[in-house]
C-alpha cells in the first residue's frame, strides 16, 4: 500500500495540473507589467495631469478618459477571468485530476481525430491543446502572456475590446500628457509664470520630479500606441480573412517550407555539385558539354588561412561546403595537404599530378572522387 502511494505521488509530480484562467498561478511577468502600467497611467493622470489643466476642461477631459479607462479595466479583467477551455474536455476535471504528459512515442499529435490524448476527451474541430494552460481551448487563437490566459471563442471578443479600449485610452492620455508637459516647461525656468496653481507646482524640485514622471509616461504611452495599433490591425486582417492567429502562423510556416523546397529543387536543376575534386569548381563543370570531362589543369586554390577564412567571393553554408555568389557549391572546405599535393613559391597549393580518376556520383551520398599520383 505504501509503495502504491509513493508511485502515485511520483506520477502526480510529473503530471501538471490544469490552469483555470489568467489568475491561476504562476503569474506571468508581462501580465504584472500590464497592470502596473495601467495603475501608473491612472495615478499620473488623476493626481497630476488632470489637476494641471484649466478647470474649464475638467468635465470633458475627466469624463472621456474615465469612461475609457474604466471600460478597459473591465474588459481586461473579463478576458483574464474567463476560462476559454473546451466544454467537452472540462467535464472530467471536476476532481482536479492532473493531466498526463504527452508521449510522442505513442501518438504523433496531441489531438487526433478530434480526440485529445492529454485531456482524454473528444473536442471540437477548431480546439487546440495549449501547453501553457495544459488544456484544450475552444477555437484556439493564441496564448496571451499579457493576460496570462488563452484567447479562444469564449473571450476573443473581450480580448478585441481590451485592445480597442486600451488604444483609445492611450491616445487620450498622451494628448493630455503632452499638453501638461509643454505647459510646465516655462514654470521650471520661472516658477512665478505658472498659469494654474496645483499641489505639485508649489515646489520647484517637486515639479522637476513630476515632469520626469510625465515624460516617462509619454514614452510608455507612445510605445503602447504603436504596439496596440499593430496588434489591432493584425486582428482586423485575421477577421477579414476568417483566420485565427494559430491558423495564420501555421499557414505562414507551411508557405515558408514550400519556398525552401522550391529553392532546393532549383539548385538541383541548375547543376549544383558537392564533394568536388580539389581545384575543380562547379561553374567550370556546369559549363562543360560533358560533365565527366574534368579539365587537365586544376584551378589553384590559396592556402587555408590560420583563422579558417575563405575568399569573400564565396560564402560558407554551414554544412562543410562553400557556395559562390550564384548560389552554387564552389568547393568543399580546404583540406590538409597530402602526398598528392605540393606547395609552390607563390603561396598556392597545386596538385602533384594532372591525372585524375574521377567517378561522378549518382547522388550526393554516393560521391567517390579520388586523385592519384602518376
């Protein structure tokens, strides 16, 4: 009985529990940063910038900024709190049973034929298993680190509302911040020129500190506007194409792999050779009527430098081959001299003989090119 309990405890340590929502521990660093920025923007606006404005504008400015600010907090909290998990995969989780670790030796994919091997349940066609939350998400879009929660069918609208309200709030706040920052500059040079008497302008040193905080806020707001605008336009594009972020990323990866495969096919059709004999480059072989006619006089190559550098006209592709500007394999990396090579006074390495016994390979792996002395 004791042994059995120990085994269960050991297995439980290797089987992580499911995260319910964005408030489930551990919290993400970007999630904490997002809430700190929201708090920072609000405190500076209500306690510093708003009071420095002309009282005539207080009703309008405070009303608009407050509505957008509170709306963003509501949508942000809602997006973080909602559990976007697939309903079919959560029925058995009432007992908080930990999830098994995925074994790729048994299954190729986590979800096969709409069955999740980790959740041990049938899920929807658009559901994906999130490794961060360790659960299947209905119509999975992406895992947002700023929310510390997955974005799926249940909270996607709140996620878009969070982005939109945050962008509007940042635009409104940065306008107020710039106005207050510019109006405070004359006060720093001449404290008696202050047009509005507020608590933080009673001291010249305090005004300088507050001005620094306003300047930092302008920088953070500017960066936030750029990121939020890009993110919002990206999701508008996804909705227009009726795609999720996950589907867009997978499609981009597939297109990238297809382009890479086409480039490799073109290189093969253009006569790319590798494992060529020393002194014979691909261009000279490709221009021959019969590639088996190796020139009697091999091309001389400079001695390898101590640092292992190769001529700038060639570039090393990482797999032991050197490619020229046309993308063809010019030659393999320089090898140490053998008895069949000799050095000359001009600092170049030459073949000791012009006779070669060359067997052109039927494939790259069948390459067998040798050079013998006469």
